[in-house]
C-alpha cells in the first residue's frame, strides 16, 4: 500500500513538473466553457442543468485522458528508468496501481476545477442535485476507465504516440460501440449497449446509480489494470 | 540472516540467456565472496549487462541460476532486490524530477522513510559529491552529475551488495578518478560487482577480474593470477636493426629454427628497426637461443626480452579469437 502511494504521489507531481499539464487542463476548461456558455447559450436557455456538460465531457475524455495516460509506462521504457524501477523491491502490480493512482489524481483535479459550473447553477437556480452528483460519480468512473485503458496501452510500447493512438482508439471503441454497431446490425444493439461506456454512463446523469453500471466500470478498470500488470510481468517470462 | 564465510555472497551457476536467435550468455559460472570488489570485464556486447540484469532480477535467465546471499533471484526476487543497490547502464533517471525528490522517491520505495530518509539523503549526496545539485532538476544536470545522482540512489538504503553497470562511462578523467576512489571506498564494507570495458578501471578498483567474451568466461582471477597464468611460456621479442634486411627473410630464418614454434613481425614506430615475436616450442626460455641466432646471422641486435602480458594483453588475447 505504501509503495503505491509513493509512486502515485511521484506520478501526480510529475504532471505538474512541466507546463503540459497546465496547458491540458486549460484547454479542457476552455472547451467545456465555450460549449457551456456560447454553444449552448446557457444564459438564454435559462435551464439550470448540466445536461450538455455531461454530454460533452465524456466524449472529450475519450481523446483527452489517453493523452494523460500515454506516458505512464512507455516513457519509463524509453528512458530506461523502468529497469531501475523494476529492480527496486516493488511488484509489477504496485507499479501499475501507483501509476494509476497518480493519473487518477490528475483526473480528480480536472473534475474539481469544473465544479464551478454546478456552483454557478446553484447560485442562479435550483438544479437537480441528484443528477449532478450522479453525473460527477459517472465522470469519475468513466474517466478512470479511460485512464486504465490508456495505462494498459502505455505498457505495450516504448512510444508515447503509439500508446496514445492505441488508448484513444480503444477508448472510442468502447465509448461509441453501441452507435457503431447499431448502424450495421439492429439486433446487435442490446449486446453493444452492454459494453458501451456511454450507455452505462447515461444512467448516472439521470441521478440513477445502478449497481450494474458501477460493477461494469469497476470491472473494466480492474481488467485493464490486470492486463497492464501482466504486460509488465511478461519480461519475466522465458 | 547470518552469512558464513563458506557461502559466497553471489553465486552464478551455468547461466544461459537466449534472446530469440542470439545467445547472449552461454553457460556462465562464478562466485563472489562477501566484501570482494569484482570487475566484470569484456568488450561491448559480451554479455556483461545481460548477466547483471539477471542478477538484479530484471530479466530471467533461459537456464541456470543466480543466488544472492543464498537466495535464488527468481524464487525470492523481492527479498533479493532489497539487498542490493543497482546502477544500470547509462544511469537512467527521471529528467523532470528534482534530484532531492528523486532520492526521496527511491528511498521511500527502498523502505527508508521519515527522519531516517531525511538524514540519509545528505549523507549519500555528500559521499557521491552531489550535495550542491540536490535542488536542481535532473534534466539540467551534466552527465557526470547524473551518473553520481544515480549512484547515490543505489546507496540510499546502505545495501550490502552494489551492482554497477559501467559506472564511469561518460565522465571526464577527474570524475572517473573520483568515482573509482568512491567505489574502492564503498567496497571496504560491501560486496561490489562492476562491469566495464575499460582496463585500468579494473586494475585500480577491483580485487578480482572476470573476463567475459561472447557470453563465456575466458578468464577469472586476481590481476596477478591472470598475469602469472599467462607467464608460463611468454613469447620472446627480438629487435634488430633493419640494415637492408627484408623482414620476410628474417622471419623465414626464425621459423626455420627447430626450437621456434611460430614467429611474426611486430610493427615498430621507428625507421631502421624491426621487431619480431617468437614463440618457443617447449616451455624453456628462448632468449639465449635468440641471441646466439642473431649473432650467428650477424643481425645488429638491439633488444631481446620476454613479453609478460599485462592485463591489457590478457584481455586482448582472450577476447580475440
């Protein structure tokens, strides 16, 4: 547990050691802000809800979070620091969980900064707090799942770019799968919906926290982290 | 865990490593006793790093075993990893971290925490000469400082074993001397294994040399032992004035002697002088016979000596096939 925390803190801090993190957060906030105020003309509709926010953010996360996760392991492999890390008395699972914890910290910061929107709604009107709290829990879960996918992709390659592309492709596949499949086979829709991140996520934005959705995201995250651990562990195989 | 004098600290037994088609290690066995500084010497690509990577539990061997302090590196990987400090080849570091934070990070993962860690960082920094740069971002440091920050990392938990892969590569001559002195100093209370392709390094710092070439051990002993082993029948070197003689003619005369095994020309920097190397057939000293031959042939004799191979010669001889 201690090792995971130490690694997580280091990963989290390293995001903010370069300007990239600030730029990424700024871009995220600007895009969300533009959509919220300009495109959806928040002040004109006069609706105290974050519906459009909860529509945009997960779609944005599909491309944003793989960029946050891409360097986690691939950079260690490229720099050769992985050799040092792996020869410390730390297990591969601890490495994966530590890295995930650090990236999760970044996601939490990003989400924390968007809390200004619900606060504003609260001041101006009477929003449905259940939907907002549910939506944020949903964002944390779907975001964590994208990070886990990105982290898994990052263990497969030394190249951050390749890790990003793999992460973004897999993330968008899981996010849009129901829409993609439904376009071809109407009958596959039910199955596709089961695997679709967006359909599981949409329940949260209605303020419904369903165990099935929770289990889906948590097992998706666990699966990716297990695969990532195996992929690190592969060097120990003959 | 008590360590009897009989059990070696590091025991490598018939180690093989195959990377696809390439055989990096072809059955390496050696052992290192507690407190020894052993130099792992070999040309680039000899298999030194591969062997160290197996010893430090980074990759598994194809077959064979490594025991550290009596524990198998594969079965007791984590316990083994606690016992050594490792400086990998080319000192990989997180370039975006401040040196102090980096040492703190490694220390914490090594189980050194809190006040103990706060006390230990300045100590190892002092030892490795990086006190002045602790506050700097690693990426801004020179190669020499990076190397020493990485060495400091390997010492943070005061390990009993130090594994150093090419510790002096990329340093300037003064830094090289400093690091060698430091290693010698560290080796007083620790077991050290270092790899290098630089000979003087081994002579200056190591108690024992293991020469490895193409995945095999070709020599193993103290520098003195290696020299003595080679000294049983050293070749005779003959230097004569050129005086219009052709080297082929001299060579064929030399080769024609019943006591001479083989002879070859050795390059000399000086015009008007020629040098030959003659290996005698038996175990006896061929210097006197060489002198009489030179006199009989009326060669202008300049020098006759037996060539005891220095470590460099041993290295060259054992790594050139």
